[in-house]
């Protein structure tokens, strides 16, 4: 009675529709910056944001006065005016926000790229600052007694946290596809191995074994502790500018080849249980636009940074972005496929949200830039395009970066 | 913090008829008054024909488990006390795309953790049951059919 076909066509991932993208390779990331990652950092989110932006401008070799565009998460605590007052920016001509938490990261880059490509601004900064590791900051713990809106259909019954909501999809995914906890462990172990090489990763010194994964405590069955991302204080920023300003910087420009956002029919944020096929989430919608706007196909991509608030999002995203067929994402993770250096698709090469830091996925964007610069601590040889994705399970976004 | 369960806002005019139904032991679904399409969760406009005409239909209260989870602490205190407990997404017999989140329990008044591990499976048939009201609100629950 309520098939998705009633709300719009479903195109195959990767289908070329012939549409040109006005931003293809028109803009580049020319600077990246970040603070340390940790728990209980003293500085405010605004201060952390300003420090990361200053570091990104230094990396680009740019003065604050060159910035005239600001692109940020709607959840950001430090707003445009405060950031501009601290960094001493001049006239700002583009400022905009993207919603839906972890789905926003590549979206804020996309918005900045659009603003630069259309001439609304010349150089934009985009950032995310977060103090997640403070227990008082957990949004799920700050609920009023009467729940309104979409959460009124799930929270009273004890789906309190994001992990409970994704665990529901994970159990269904296991049922439909034969995925097992071993597959989720493949994800956790691959990313931990990458973090062990990354001196900035929160889990750099902590090794993880399959045995430890299997023995860890449940958080929301079928998901255990190591299926969850970290809780992190920290901030990251990037500088985006046009081709004319992108050359002759301290580092080679990393081109924003394609960018897309996606919100599929009948989607509901996190509790996406009410559409015809909840396992075809926002990744599928985003991928349709991303590949159509690109010169590349999934087969061309040799390194990826895939949003990993929870391990099951990796197989779901591998399917959505077309690296394998429907139901094949878990099997894709076998034989070390996600592991640097020998896997077929080294993924989250800095450790990702599960083992480097969880800053709403923004660290995945910076790692994508490092891969294209050739400066990752798990550098994939001859990688010339990197997929970066934002949160699956919410209206989301993705980038294809190239060098 | 006082230990109590979260309750929905039952005064939102769009969804109030759902809660009026559970209060009298009826599981209702919102439907379009023009094309008849059922929709869940409730909303003002039909996504197929864009009509604002809304009616509420009684359902069989029969369904099957689409998926389920068992949350463990850390949780809000009231939930932590009964954890791990069973929460399912149930597909309605009349239309499997109409789904409800709810607790799986042995009977209407049983605690949220009353079904022992291994007694829940995707596909198991369940029926809606209605516990006593909490602060005037009846949260529908599901028991093995």
C-alpha cells in the first residue's frame, strides 16, 4: 500500500543521467587544520573551532582577511558571528548551515564549493567543533518527560540512543543478508589497525583483537562496545577556494570533483523504520547524484572514508555507494578488504570515527585530503580519487576528492 | 532525576487520535480521507495525493516482528532498571510497510524485560496489547500471538 514507487523513481547507483555539474573540479581544499583530540578539553567549542580554522588558514598560507565565506553544521555551538569576531574576518558574503548532525559534513563542504564556484564568495572555511566526551553533552540524555515529534514514536519504548536506533537496522540487515558479528568486527579491527599508525588518533596506542571484540559488553544487542564510535572533544576545519587561488599554495590543491546531498523518499531521521525498504538509506539517494555528477565509478575508487558512527553503517554504505550489490556489503569486508595496505578498498585510513576521533565525521574529510596529498599515515599508493561520506541513517552527503 | 519512563506528547492534534485509540484499547492508523492510503507516523498531508483530509482506521492489531534490539546501560534510570529489555519494530498484518516501535512482553502488564532471551525472532507473529495507563497515556505493546 505504501511502496516507494509512489514517491519517485529509483535509479541504479552509478547510472549516468547526462546532467552536468556546475561545480565539478571548480574548487579545491587548500588548507586543513585541527586541534588535538581528547576527553574533557578545557577550551569551549567556539575556541576549538577558532583554533582549527586558524590552523587550516596557516596550512593554506592564507590571511584571515581572505576569508569571505562560512559553512557550518546547524548544530555548531560557535555561530558565524562569533567565529568572525574571533578570527577578525572582514566582510562575509556567504554563510550557511547544514542540518542533521553527522549527515552534514560533506554537505557543508558542498555548500562552500557551490558558493565559491558561483562567485558568491572567494574563499570559504568549513568546520566542526564538538565536546562530545562530556557526559552532560549527550543529546539523548537531555530529554524532556513528554516527547514530541518523530521521536514520540520510538523513545518512550526505550529506543533512547542513536545506537539503539541503528541496532534495529543492523539486526534486520543481519537477518536479510546473513551478516554476522564477525563482519562488524572486520570493520572495527580494520579501523583500529589504521588508528594504531596515526599519532593523532585517540586509540593510537590501543590494539584491538577479534577475541576482545567478541567478549566486549553489549551496548544494544546486536551491537557491542566496539561497534560504536568514540566520544571526542576536538575541532577540524578546511579552507575551500577557487581554481585561481588554489595554485601556488603550500600544498597541492585537492579538488572537489563532485559533491552531493541525499534525502530519500519517506525517510525519517535515525528511526528510518517507516519506509518501504529502510535498508536502502540516504547513501543510496546521495550516490545516485554523486556518481551522475562525476567522471568516476566506484571501480575507480581505491581509498574511501566512510562515516562510521556504528560499524553496520559500513556494509550499508558500501552497498549504497555501489561498491557491491544489495546485501553484499558484509561479505565485502572479508579477507581484509578494508585494511591498508593490501585490501581492495582501504577505508577510514586514519582510524575513522571508531578509532581516530568522532567529530561528526569531519575528520574523515581531512583524511581524504591527506590521502590525496599523499600524507596519510596509511597512504594508499597511487590513489587519485577518494570517496568521503557523511552520516548514514540521516539526510546525508558525500564528496569525491581528487588530486 | 526522578525515575520514570518517557511519555509521548498526546496533545499534538495530528497524532492525538492515535493515543485516544490506545486509551480505549484500539490500535488505529491514520489514513488519507481522499485516496485512502494508510500512513505511519501521522502527519498532516497525504504523501501520495497531497490531501489534507484525514481519517483514522481501526486495525487488526496483528503483525510480525520486523526487527528488534536489546538495549543495555548506560540508559536513563527508569530504563536502566529493567535493562536489557526488548524493543521491536512490528509490521502490521494489513500492510507490512505500516510499522510501529513497541516493547515485546509476555502479557499486557508484564515488565519490559519479561520475554527471556531466545524467545524473540524476526518474523514472529505478535498482537497488540494495552497496559494500564501511565499518567493517562497507554503505550501499545506487543505479545506473542
